């Protein structure tokens, strides 16, 4: 269950499948969704981004922000923070719940950047370095526990490479790279060339992220960047079995997700998010009219009835 070891072993074996990660996703990568991904080919699952400052405030908040289950592991927990002490404190709360912590340096949301978190950290490489270095020195002794960063590439090639080298030097166990800069939209083509240049510059394992929707996409990354891991967000929302190799989502995932949400109710209580998740997972199973009708379901009961009528739920 040592994620770093898993990544290293992949590097050593030629032609091996990269280690597969489900991405951190605010609101979506809750315990039920992570369990679904874990059951269908994701080797490592990720919590949503959690703001470390709030997490450190009270046990009540911690219980709301992070529910986990030994069955979903290996699990990595992502924190947004701009302070090394704060990040380490938050990490110490979760050391027994997961296999590692990750620093969010990529979130482009205005609200997040305004308070100096997420991709705002990309303007302060010295702060990223300080957080990683402090975490490594305080948590690095713990066996099977990783410290890592998730970044976006920078518009400037040289600065991107400098940043990755710096993160490596501070003993980040691996690095997750979303192959777009923070000004790019999700539909824009990932910068594979940049990923390849980064690969030539650092030795720590790389987890590549950006527009992975099927096997061809992750093989492209593997071939172009020799990455040890691949991570998907939107691809898994549409098809949680993607990393098992299935090109389209399967109707049975709908029932499985429903049952997991029921089982772990406390961690998935917002109806609007539940509806959106079912909207994504059924996207390829419903026609356009039905997709609109699904969005009109006002509550869980209506959603259940709607999905049952289409033979997607018992
Ligand atoms: C709904 C949603 C929520 C996201 N939340 C987070 C988050 O909490 N932390 C993070 O680092 N990235 C977050 N992201 C970005 C993804 O992790 C990922 O980097 C990005 O979507 C690119 O991957 P993709 O092309 O596979 O979607 C989110 C993306 C989506 C679609």
C-alpha cells in the first residue's frame, strides 16, 4: 500500500500499466465515488481538496470534511494551505486514515486564489518548497506515507522545469502534473511536450493528468512522458470503470453508486451534487431528452423513480 513503491515498481517494469489515480474533486470525490472508482480499476483514490485552516479548527469539521473507509485505500488526502505549520498539523490529523498528503497548487478558482491558495502558490515557489520541505522533515519518517504536490504547468517552460526541480529537491515523493497552465480551459489540448521536458529534468515519479478519458489517452501520456502514474477527473465521473479498460460507462455502475451513497449517507448528503453525479455517470446511457429530464428531478425520490423507470435502478 506504499504509493511511492507502487510508482517505482511501475518504472522498473517495462510496458507495465501506469498506476491509476482518481483525481481530487471538490464535492465529487466523496467516499461513495472513491469506493466506486476503487472497485473498478483505480489503484489510488483522492479526497477532494480540503482547506487545512478550517480542518484544523475542530473535530466536528474534520468529521464533515473527510470520511474514509479502510476498504478504499490507498487513499491520498489533498489540502489547500499557504502555511507549512498549518499543512503539517492538518496532515497529522489524517496520518492513520490515508497513505499520504498532497498540496494543492493548481486550483484556478478565483475564490481560492484570492485567499492565496491553490494556483496562487505557483507564484510563490519558495512557499511550495517550504511546505513540502517542512512536511517531509516532520512526516517523512512515517512508513508508507507520502508527501506530494499537485501543480499545473506554468506558461513559461523554464520556470516550469525550475519549479519541478525545486519540488523534487525538497523531497516531494512524487509530483502530480496537470498538463495545462492555470489560464487554459479544460477543453484545450494538454501540453505533452512540456510533460516530456519535465520528465527529462526530474527523477521522482510523475503522475500525469489532463484529458484522460480512455486507454488510448493514458497510453499517449505514458509513451510521451514515461510517467509512472495517470490521473483522471472528468473521465471517471462519466465512466468510473475507465481504468478497467471499459470504453463506455456500464448501467450497473449506476446501481452501485446509488447503493454506496446509501451506505455512506453522511458523507454524501447534498442532493444537488448527487443529482449532478448521476447526470455525469448516465451521460452516455441516456438520450438528450432524458438527460434534461434527469436534471429536473427535484429530490432523491424523484431521481430514484426516474432512474428505476429507465431500468438503471432496482
Ligand atoms: C468537479 C471538479 C472538481 C475538482 N476539484 C479539484 C480539487 O479539489 N483539487 C484539485 O487539485 N483539482 C480539482 N479539480 C481538477 C482535477 O483534479 C483535474 O486536475 C482536472 O479536472 C484535469 O483532469 P481531467 O482532464 O481528467 O478532468 C477538479 C475538477 C473537477 C472537474
